[in-house]
């Protein structure tokens, strides 16, 4: 039987009152799902907020690595995902590919003991665990510069995975030399060595888009996410994480025009006037948009029936080392 959105919302609200559940929704979720969230935010913010929450179940509307992060930081919670959507960037590297990257560095004359790995939070739990085992740390787009600054004090090469753009953008901000594994560069001459991963949504923006808006609206500001290509970030007026972008844009005067280079759903909710999408193509994350109201309803229904769908389980060793890498970040 198919229900209307109005009926689904009523059923979801009824389950939320009946069950010990907290519905969590990432900023990139479609509007109707986002509005059902008891807790909303970006990836690390959600993991931290749910850690303090008292409900038995976390129903996480987002992508897989986010649900994993909640489980790692709160192993006693039961984490259920309405949809087992997989972040395209996170799927670009697993623990085996991480090990292969180490072998490439070793072949270039860089020993493992001279490598300090840093993984963007947008990565699989297995990668976080390998990073933790090697003494490395997790970072977010908002704290990557701080994490890298502290990490470099150890005098080691930084292996940054999986997002080449974030790694290169931070290197540019800090005046450091970076390269991408496989681009032919001398790895030993680089401070930050990046895995060749990327966000497909943030690759949609180009310098021509910026030039178009600057020509059409003199005085317009350009605000972008550091998952964008370095050429885009270099040409922007502001570069920041999802939370930083929200703060920056919502605090602008209402008559100040701004073009934003990040995911559509989040930008579309920011403010009603003078906010533009920095692309002729709708930059909507396909995996973030997989979760529907019906998926959320079915997840709650499955909990009520005692057979939770898509529950996150992580083996003890992976859990241990991924938590080490995440907690190192929190301590820093």
C-alpha cells in the first residue's frame, strides 16, 4: 500500500513518540526527510550530538560512513539506516587500496614509519581503522588545516585520503607542496601526498561558472566547499565546510548576492533571496537523495516489529582502531 507524504509524516511521528528512537538527518537530505530529523547537521556534528542522545536507536538519514561514525563513537547504540546509501568518495578507497597506496610510497623510498596518514571523515570505517593503527587521525573539512598543522610537527610525510581536492586546498592555504599519487610527481618532495579521490558533486563547479556570475552580478560573492577543485577555491571569496558555509551565508546582508558551490538541497534551504547555485547543472548528491520518507517509515516500522532493517555492525578490531583515529581528532 502506498501512502501520501502527509500520511507518511503522520506515521513517522507516531513511531517517534512510541519508540526509543532519534531520527538524524544530514544537511544534504531531501527537504521532506530533513524536516523529520530530531538532530540535523553535518557528518561529525551528527556523530557528536547522537553520542549525547539517550535513545536506544539512532535512525540515520545519510550515507554509510556517517552511520558507521555514529556506531564507532557510540558502540552501545543501535544504528539503523533507512537506506544503505554509499558516498561515492568513500567508496573510492578501502583498506586494501590504502595498503596499496602505502606500497607506492614505500617504492618511492618513503618508509611507513615516516608516514602519518590522515583520512577525511568521508571514508569507510576500514580505512579509518588502518589510519588509527598507523598512528594517524581523522579530519573534517572544517578542522583539516588544524589537524595537518599539528601532524606536520612530527616531521613526517602526510598521506591524505581519500579527497585529493581537500588535501590540495589545505596545502595551498598553508604554502605546502602537494601531489596526487599517480600524477608523476616526486613523492619525496611533497609535504602532503593525496590519494586520487574526489566528490562527484563538487566536481560539477568550474571557473567559468564563477566568471559568469561575476560578470552578471558585479559585487557578487563566491562561497565554495573545499571539496571543490583548487582552481575553484582559489577564485572564491570564501571557502568553508558545510557548517561554515551556512554561517557565512546566513550572516550576509540580505541584499548581498552570493553564488554557492556545494550540494543543492542545503543551499536551497539557506535563504530565500540573492542566493544562487554556482552551476548550470543541479549539484544534487544522488546517494544522499536516495533516502525517502517511505524508507524512513519502513525503518521505524522494522524497529517496532523487532527486526531492524539495515542495522550497522562493525567488528571489534575495526571498531577499536577507527575509534582511536576519531578520538585523536577530537582530542586535537
